[in-house]
C-alpha cells in the first residue's frame, strides 16, 4: 500500500502566539521572527509512530525536508522522496499543491497530511477529487471534518483503512477567512469535500454554529450572571474565545476579543487578546481560573482555536480551576467533551468527567475524553 505523506511545517505556528493562523506572508514572517514552536512536525511524528505500530508493511512517499522526510526519518521509516522545495525555510501553499500532484501521479492509496483547514483546502486546489485523504490535526482552528480527533487517532485510522477495516465517506472542508478571523469576525464557507476514511470514534465532525436566538441568549445571560456572581476578587480569569464566553464580558461591560483570549481581574480587563507568554507571565504566582466553552458539534474545550491556553497554562492553573460553560442546546448535541492540547500526558490527566454550567446555579456532568 502506498501512502503520500505530507507535512505543512508552518501549520499551527501562530496558535500559542495569538495570531489565529499563518495564512499570509506578513503574518508568517512575524511568527517566525518570534521563533514559534513547531507544531506540525511533532504531531506528524506522533501519527507516524502509531501508523508504524499498527501496519506491518507500507510504502511511504513524501516530500523533502520538514515537509515529510525528516518526520519519517525520525520515526525510522525509509521513505521515497519526490519533488523539490524552492526554499525549505519558507514553504508555501504552492509547495503543498506540488507535493499533492506528485502523490496523485504515483496513484497513492492514501494521502496522510498534517496541517489545518488551509492545508485541506490546498489538497482540493491541487486536484484531489476522489482519492482518500486523512488529516492529522496541526492547525489553529481545524473546523473541517477530514481530520482525526488527534494525531494518534489519525495514525490508527490510516492503518485500519489500509488493512480494509474501514471505508471512506465525504468530509467537509471549510474555508476560513483568516484576515476576518484575526479581526474578530468568523467568516466560514463550505469549500468542498474530501473522501476520508471514517470511524465515528476517530474522525471529528465539522464545527457547527449555534443560532443566538432569544431563548439561547437568555440562557447564556443566565450562565454569565451566575459565573460573575461567583467570581473571586483575588483570581485572574482567563476568558477563552467564542460567543458563549463573550456574553460574560458583555455583562461586565468589557470589550472582549470575540475570537481571542482575554484576562480579567476584579471584573476588569487587564489584558486583551493575550498570547501564551503573556498569560503565563500574568498568572505566575497568582490564583487563576479558565473559563471556556466547548466547540459546537466537536466538543473540544482545548486545542481548537484557543491554543494560547496551552498545556503550560493549563498545568499552571490546574484542572480543578477550569470552568466549562455551555447552553442547554449546545451541550445537548454533545455526547462528550474533548481535549487536544498537544501534550498527550496532560490530555490523559484531564480525562474523566467535568462539570458544565448550563444555567443559573445549574450544572451537568459530561465525560471528558
């Protein structure tokens, strides 16, 4: 079986830094200047290790340097390298498309790629039509349904597909306007579909968006009122992204970043649109709590669009100081909540059950997996 293995080395670089993606040359230059921690490489290696453990024989075809070859070498897989990269330190969407076209010429059985929604979009632009493709989540947002829940699930699912144990289904690729996203506006459209190996417990659904009608808004305001009444004066509250959490800021008269992370103390804004470094500096030696809401339809509370609240931040705050909020409507559509912090040891420690505030003085318990 032939696998076309591709890594977008810049995917996810902007997450912890608060850049909300790496589309655009100017943003990418800023991210690199700040020496962002490589995300895609680490997650691609994790997926390959799982693939290697579960599949006895396969041929790996990949692209040079950090676009696949180095990751394969790290895992001890002898890969066939195709194509050339003009500038290995400044890879672009065009490099991704050229790699995919090489894989299509060689008629690979599966394209396994590490990246985000933009990478998935590039696969379609490169000419993928019905060829099986599976995403290793490594981007900032990852709203599309062609991605596994985490890298290990991606490697395991790829092995099952190549052994004929699972089949493919159509997976949505959502196109996110990153400039609008950075400006606090979420503009999403359906870009197309990829054929993706499917297993309910391995593939994430597309993100859904909750309609803020009168009933929903009333529910959110009741949640916000309860949270505010129970805020402690000596505690820094880390407000995650999203409309659910934004209602708390609105009731406090705070101009919150809709899609960023903000810090408040004594019910006053002390840091707007904070990145990982700022959060860690602000909470060091102080009491802190995280207020977060699960991503609609996917259930992630960490690892999708709020990487500023990193594994380091979560460990410093502690699981007992994570406050999860969600409307009755949103939570009713979720069988379980999920975490994908990029730190598998921390993910395991967070698993279990967690309380979710769903109304004024009302909580429900959900499994966290």
